C-alpha cells in the first residue's frame, strides 16, 4: 500500500456515502411531487410533538405551502446530479483513474467559494466542517498524484 492511501480510502468512502445519501434523498423527495408540503411538515411536527406555533415551525410551514412542484423538481435534479457525480468520483478514485482525480478536484474545488459565501452569510459549525473537509480533499488529491495511474506511452 502506497503512503497516504488510507486517506484516499476515506475520500472514497465519503464520496460513496454522500452520493448514496443524495440518491436516497432524491427518491424520498420524488414522493413529494403533487403534495402540499405545508401539510406534510405540519403532520411531521405533530408526530415529533413539536409546537407548531413557534416562530420557526410556523415559518417553515408557511413557506413550504407556497412551494410548488417546480421547486421540488429543481431540488430533485440537483440531488440526482450531485449523487451520480459523487458515485462516479468514488468509482474512479477506487480504480485509481486519473480522470476521477481531476473530476473530484475540479468538482469539489468549484464548490469551495460557494461554501465560504454560505458561512459568511450565516455561520454554522456544520458549514465550516464541510468546507474544511472539501478543502482537505482538494489539497490531498492535488498533492498526491502518485496514487493514480498514468497512461503508458507505446502500448500495453
């Protein structure tokens, strides 16, 4: 095993879990097409015994009611796209393919400015954690090129 391969395995696991979670969430979200999201949230709040008169819950119910199928469809497209992309990256990284390294560096790196903006807009430790993880992934893959196959010139 090459030095640093353990970190690569963690990245592969992370990308696999993220991709699978996004696809599962998209299936769940697809069930919400043609549903009144406000009614669903009110029902979930009742099941969880949450007070629907609190500001946050009432705000969530009010705004969810105004969302139509368009917002659900856009969310589905984004979730499926990111889910498939993460699984493709995971597969390629597992097989030590050079294209997967580049796809992961570019795809993950492209989100870093947006993640930084989101932290500035409204701080949360989860957002900081995601930014740190993604920055470390980009740094690690950019630094450890020796873990990936190179094309051999002249055959075989």
